[in-house]
C-alpha cells in the first residue's frame, strides 16, 4: 500500500491534493489539525489540516515525487517536528508541514473522518452546489416573470379602451409615463380619438399633432410682462421655501431690462433670509437696477410709491410653508400692502403632485393669478404641469430651467407646455 501525507490550509485543500496524487480510490487513514513549531515557512505559526492517506495500487503519478522510505520514515516526521529538528530524508532534508492558515470555509470535515464520512461530505457539497445553481436559475426566471407581469399590467391598464388603435395607446402610455394622471390621460386620449378621422388612426404623426393641439387648448399662458404698457405695473412672487423665487425674480428683471429696455425696480420683502437680500442686492448693483428692502407692510407700500415712475416693480417675498397658516396670513399683509397687479405662485416641478396641489390650495389666501413652474432641469417628469392646470386653470407665466441669470428662464408658450406635458422636453 502506498501511504502519504497531504497538508493544506483547509481540509478540502488537503483532500483535493490527495485525490490529485493518489486518485479517487485513495483511502483516508487519518486526519488532524497540525501546528508549526516555527521554521522558515511564511505560514509559520498558523494551523493547517493534515491527511494521511493510502492506496493499494498506486496510480500513475501526476508529477515526479521522491520515493517513500516507508511508513516508519513518514511517522518520524512529526517527532522531528515536535523536537524542533528536521528529519533526514534520502540525500536531502524533509521539513515538517507548516501549520495551515485558518480556513474561511463554512464547512469542514471532522478531525477524525472515516472514508464514508468524507464521501458523504463530498456528496453534500455537490448537492449544495447544485442547489445554488438552481437558485440562480430561479432568480433569473423570477426576473423574467416580473417583466412579463409588468407587460401584462400595462396591457390590462390600457386595454380597458378596446376601441383605441395602437397609435393612441402608445400616446396614452407616454402621457402616463410622464406622470400625467392616468384618468386625465385617458380622457385626453379618448377626446383626441373621437376628433380624429378614421383614415388617420394609424398615422402616428397626425394623432400626435392632434394630441398636442388639444393640450394647447387646455392650458393658459399669461401675457408677457414686456408687452404691458401700464405704468407702474406691480408683480409679486410668492411660494414655499426653496422653490427659487429670488433667482427667478432676478432672471425676470434682467430679461426685461436687457432685452426689452424696460425700466425695472426691485423690492425685497424676504427679510427672514439675509442671504436672499444680499443676493438680490448684488444682482441689482451689477444690473444697475434700483432696489429697496421692506421690513413691514408699510415699508412695502412706500417702496411701491417710490418707484411709481418705473415701468415694472418686481417684489420678492419670503418663502412660507403652506402648512403654516399664521405665516401665510402675515405674508398676505405684505402682498395686500403692495396691491400688485399680478401675483405669481412659484411651484417646483421636483415636488409631488399632491404637494403642489396642497401649495396651490393653501396659497389661495394670497389670490395668485399666475403660475411659474421652476426647476425643470431637476425634474424627472413634467406631466404634473397638466395635472395642476386641470385642477387650477391659472395662466402660466414662466418656466425656469436652471440657476444661470438671466438665461435659464423661458416665457410660457402653449406649444412649449404641450411638448413638456407629452414628451418631457421643449422639442417639437
């Protein structure tokens, strides 16, 4: 019988060495953990696994190995190691196996492992690998099923109107994907369907043009400020905190002066944020636009009177949460003192539809008659524009698309709004 020891960082590593050199018919005679007594091996001082195995008929060696000197010589190795000495083997020296690294494997064989235990352990390992493969396949199947379920859900959602040709269903899905309320989107598409000639049902360009035309009829836009001739014309911007009122009012002022040569004056009533006053004052100085700060309703009344010779007076107000009624009432005193011709409520398109509706409802106290949609550059979808306008059909005055003054602002246009609602961008 050929007998040999195998050492590895884990039982499995030693076991694989045994199979590679002695073959699958090898028998484990003994197994244990061993520790190195020092030596020069880089694994010094760390436990390893040692298997003593034998085979009746040695298989063809996978590589050249030194001939065994017998069981006695092999058994002398542990004694030499225990004494801190090297055992002589043939013409060289044989050093005891170094202690192995701690195994990171979750499953190890016992120190004393009969052949049937090892074979059972190997079968269990193969079974676990097979189960892991099956779980991976199941995961892939679940992913595919979820995709199919989504497709079926879309089909069921949009097939409630079986009379709609495919071109209309495509537009319906596009509207819903852009956050247009589903019921509103269905009503819009049904209306387009009923006003489209049957011969054009399959013409996607015709159906889309009809949809855009309908939405343009549904939205309102305010008269551009540069076209207003009455002097002075007072405009106040109101809205929740963080929607971009100060930046927006600076953009409007810059555009009116630079591109339309209108005489503009600024009044800041945002005295709760010193940075807001400084920001607007810095802009006013650069643009050579007169500006006043109002700390009370009386002061805002005086500021409007002071700039009565100006074409347009723009008033920046403090941002208020729509949930704080007392703050809204205080803000309303400032707005009433200014007696503005227009009150523009600024809504951020990054807000949810429910939040925007709540803002419009609570700010009714200030009697807004225009809407500004800000932060288009930060919004994932823009369909909420039509959702808000359907519930509160106020004219839209401006759309803001970034922080740059005076560039990132667009005067509201029905065509632009329709494209935003349908496709999420300005492109025709």
